[in-house]
């Protein structure tokens, strides 16, 4: 029984392994149930008690030594495998794209840029807020009472984290909380838009659980409903590139505005072609109104001196309308084919 010979042989076998699989085979060949080291242990039964003790200890010590060696080698081979995978799967990002899968600008990204530049030309700056909001900014400060249907589970995504008032945090259901954040941090005059992602538990051809809105807020000493109408009509005419756009304002209700309205855009489909701004069909694209004095006071703005208007536009809707796209879910499919077909080249961007 040459224990040291088995050790030497095993060490050599371990060192010559080039893959994790080979190492596994060596492990089985020496330390497995029918392996050589285990075989040595089985031979002990023919030895004297004295020999059993000393040889047994020697066999166990080479077993431990081999186990350690295999573990070390395993780590080396694992790193080697990862490195070789990384170099084999290397992507040359400087390589020109093939013409079939040309990268294009997503319609929503284009809308974001257009909306920002239209409002920037009217003197609005861009404000931002977090997607994960507290109950206070998303609801309470906006005068949305505790029992308002918008708070019900089917609309709002709640998350496990709690806010300072021990209420669950939410994925913001609209961009309106950015109004509150801005009014709390900034003194009037205020003239901001807040484009961004919003979330509601809803999904069909015209609703997606994640969608986009742009919020607008204008506060000074005299802003009124006719300023609001003028602003929104100018925005729509520029965005849809249509003059004398046919629109209508309908009275509505939002807890954070008083009075409140919704704006619809006229459209028609003639010979399968969508015409925006004319015809007898209507599509609702935004909610708006004069900021409720209660909301101003919630943000420590003196409502006897200041007033203003706010609006919230569904960006996915106006994108679908402008480009004749029917299913909102396609926006978020992540399909390069869809984006190649419906997106915009940087040239005409
Ligand atoms: N936050 C409203 C919603 O998501 C939209 C909205 C309506 C925003 C009226 C406003 C507003 O700022 O004044 O349904």
C-alpha cells in the first residue's frame, strides 16, 4: 500500500485539469465511493490494529490535503472559465449596426423631447420627482382624501416600505406630486413642467401599468383659466403640427383643482387615415384646472396673494394619436423590430 504514491498521482492529475468538469472527474476518481483513496481505506481491514491506526491517519491526512487542493483548483478554474466566457462573448460596441436592426429613437423619447422643447419655448423649466412616492406627496397634499377611489388597491401599486407617517409608499400614480415638491421648495412665481413615468394597476390596449405623463404648473398673482386654455391650445397645435386645432374643454373634477376641466381633441379617420384636429370624434388627452387654494395652503403658499393653473397630459396617448399607433403595450415590448419600424432616425429627430 503506497499511500504517498497515490497522493503524488492525484496531485499531478489535479494540476493537469483544464476544466471544472475534468476536476470533478479527478475528484470522483480519487475521493469518490469507488475512488483510489477510498480504496486504500478499504484495504485497512487486513492490517493489524497498530497499522490500522497509523495508516488510517495517513490516508485521512492525504484525503484532507487532496480536498483542499481540489477546492483551490476549483476556484482557479472557475475564474478561468468566466474569463474565457467573457472574452468569447465580447461585443464590439464600435461595430456598425446591420441595416435590418437599425437603432431608432423610441416614439415616447421623441415625445418627451418635443414636449420639453415646446414648453421651454414658453418659458417653462423642467422639474423632477421620484417614482416611489410617499402618501403625502401623491395623495394627501393634493387634497385627495383618505376615502378617494384613486387610493383603492386596484389603482395604486403599494410597496412594503413605509413613509414617515407609517403609511405604505406608492409608485406614483401621476406626476402631480412634483407640483407639491416644487411648491414646497420654491417661492412663486413658479412655471414648471414635470415629465416622467407613472404607474397604475391597469393593462389593456390603451392602458399600461407603467405609462407617462407631463405635469404643468404655473403660479403667480394673476394666472387664470384663459391663460390655461391659451397655453394648452398652443402646446397642442405645436405638438400635433396642426393650426386651428379643434378642441373642447369639459367641466370635470379633480380634488387638487377648482374649477377643473378635461380637454379633448377632435379627430377623424378618413380612408383609413387619421386626421387630428378635425372631425366629430373626440379623444381626451389631459386634465387641468385652477390650483385648489387648499393645495396652495398645504404647500405654505398664501392663497390670498397667489393663484395659478395646473395640467396633466397623458404622453402615451398623444404619442399614439400623433403617430397613429393603436396598442400602448407595443411601446413597452422592447422589440427592436417594432422600434425600427415605428421609431425615428437621428437624422429627422
Ligand atoms: N393627476 C391627474 C391624473 O393623473 C391629471 C391632472 C388633472 C393633473 C388636473 C393636473 C390637473 O395637474 O390640474 O389623472
